[in-house]
């Protein structure tokens, strides 16, 4: 999409697209890194895409964002979805929405390489954290 086409889209519209992109990346990662049983793959994917995990992801990538990316993230984080799931902290959900808005915006801008670069950084840091425990 062109910048003119992206400009009127709300942060929640970007997050809607970004949610799908993020989940596809997570599913691909799970399949590539083991997990043959459907239940295992589902569990590992949910662990990567839940709001708490995306909030951690936001903290990982925040220092890496270019100014325009940071602005898209900020707008997504500050958007006000109508509902927050009861099992999620509102602050985690806000950060997750920011990540999803950023991933949606990057994808719609044709910057798939940047999407993959940020996601790879997220899973690298998550793995480091798991290995440190």
C-alpha cells in the first residue's frame, strides 16, 4: 500500500493486520524449531503470541525502532480497544497492540524484511531468557 493509502488507517486496523502477521511468524517459528504434535505446536504458538509475550517483545524491540516506526508503535499502544481480555493486564495488552500495529504497518508498507528482522530479534532474546533460567 502507498503512504497515502496507509495514512487514514487507524492503529486498530493496523493491529488487526499485524496480529495475523505476528501469529504467522510465530507459527512458522514453532514449526521450524520442533514440535510435531498439534497440541505442542498450538501451546508454543500461544506462548509467543499472548499479550504478555508481545509486551516483552515490545520492550526488546523498542530500542531498535526508527523514529517513524516508534511513532506507529506509540499510536498503537495508546489506541483504545473496546475490550481487554479478562486474563490480560491492560498495560500488556496496550504494548501488544503497539507491536501488532507496528507489524501491520511494516507489512502493508512492503517492509517484510524489517518485520522478519524484528521478529528474529524477539525470539533470539526470548530464547536467551529461557536458557538463562
